[in-house]
């Protein structure tokens, strides 16, 4: 698969994940379930962006860990504020 096709599929996946997080707002879920489902979707979207669009999928060394660490710290901080 060429890069343009792959980027298109990843972009569509990001769109579907965004639409699912917006749709979950209208499902009437309890606040905690809603927040953690949206944060899980954000984590998945962050992984796609970090690996595919930022090009860190095959990077060795601390760079990938630093970016993923930042993502986990932000999502963890938001999660703690809702407990």
C-alpha cells in the first residue's frame, strides 16, 4: 500500500474515532464511563498520530518513549481529575 492510501485510511480511522466520541456524548452514559471512553479514544487517536503521522513508528531510542510518556501523563492527569 502506498503512503497516500495508508494516510487516507488512517485519516478515515481518526474521523470515525472522533465521530464515535461525539456520538457517545448523546448516549446518556454516566459521566465517569463517558469520560473514560473518550479518553480511551483519545489514547488510540494519539497512538495513530504518533506512530503514523509523526513518523515515530520505527524510531529507536528515547524519542518515541518521550512522546508516548507525554500522552500518558496528560491522559492520566485528566483521568485523575474525574475520579
